[in-house]
């Protein structure tokens, strides 16, 4: 089946929903983290994107306020959209890695409300982000993440925010276009998104439990129910709904075979690129030593002070640190 041209009203509905998400007010901890990223990268920063498990309704019941639950125990996920990779990475080699195999990942922690809040944030240019969330990009690393709720705490100008909303819509459409043709029988909203997340996680080296795809959907089922009809239409699928609210299959057998082959290639490509990103992160993950130390302290209660030399030379320092952690009982 060949996708049809999307109707304008579906494009508008999809974009309006994602614009509301992008414009939502983040809580004080997430705002502090966004401000810290802005301060660190100054005028080469174009925007910050806040997404992931920490983006959820706050505990105070204010549906317009989102952010982490217990901020001191969570690691927030951000993207920093920049206009100069060399300045953002503070070095030519790291910038080259960021250009050839985006993103580069940084760790940041800042004081907030008597404690500390933490995040890992990834750096890409706006052009990279726009290209990598589109359906034409085989790998799902970007569109598999940004089909999920995303807030934009900072954007340099209204035009940038509009461009980012367009990119977020592209990510949703890419996910639906890759997943919907897999179904041979009628499918519900939940079926579509749980399958999408399962396929996406399966194409990466991610330690996610089998229950995780359903948990991501079930955290905000109304959001995905609202997205689905518009996303299917924008993706070019003329799906109809039956009395039970299920969508008719959108692909013929040939389309299903193509979709399955594409996911097979994504698994091969995605896992390969994940290995390469891990290798790259050894040399470019700024703050990685502090991140590992915080993770070990959080899970074992063992705290070690990391020296400046160990931060600058994590590969050389790692055997000594591992022995010290072992002696303190952090792991057996």
C-alpha cells in the first residue's frame, strides 16, 4: 500500500498537540537544569529539550507542571541543540565525533533547593536533529525517543520553537510509518505504541525490561490516543476504526514484509552504532567519572571522591577506582 498525501487538518491537529507539550511549564528542578545548560554553552546554544522518564505530571497535582518526582534521586534527560559543535564540545576531536556519530553526551549536576539535581544531556545541531527524526532516517535512535513527550524549556526565538515542533511531529510520523504496517489484524492505540517502543528498544543496546514499552505508553495513554489518528493520517495511512475503536490494517502483505525487513536492518545498524557510541563516549562523555560515582553511590551507598586527574583520565583511573570500590563493598 502506498501512503496517501496527509490532509491539512491532520497535520494541524498533530502539530497543535505537540506544540502544547513543547510549551508546557517544567518544574523548578528541571528549569534549574535547563538554565545551567544555557549558562554552560551560552550563545552557541539554540534550545534545550527535556524528555524521558522524568517528564511526568508533578506530585502536586498541577497538570500544567511537569518534571521529576524526587529530583535528587533521578537523572534527567536533556538535549542541547547548538549552532557550533566545536564550541559546544570545547575541542576539535570531540566536535568531529559529534558530527560523524551524533550525539555527544555530557553529565551535569547543579545545586538546587538545598540539594543537587543531575542530568545527562546530548548535543546535536538543529540541522542534525531535523534530519535524524525524519522517516527517511533508517535508524530509530532519535525518532524512537522524540515520539515521546518532549518539553522545550528554552528556545532562542519563536522560529526555533516552531522548527522544533515540526521536528517532533516528524518523529511521531516516522515512528508510526515504521510500525503500523507490521499489523496483520486490527490494532488499538495501545497496540501500536507498545509495539513501536518494543521494536525501538530492541534495535538498541538498552537494558530495558520486557514490561517497559507498555509502561511508557500507560504513563499517558490519553496522549497516545490523541496522537494516533492524526499521526496515521499524516503518515499517509487511510486507516478506519471499527466499533471497538481498533484501526484497520494499513499495509498489504508486501508492505508488512518491507516493514519487517526494515526493522531487521534497524536492529543490525542500531546495535552496531550503539557500540560505536559507547566507544566514542569513553573519550567524549564529559563528567562521566562523576556520573559513574553518583550511580554507584545511589545503588550501594559507597561514596568516593574523584580527583581532577581521574576526571581527566578516566581510562587510566578506572582500574584503581574499581579496586577501591570493591574494597569498600560497592560490589562483589
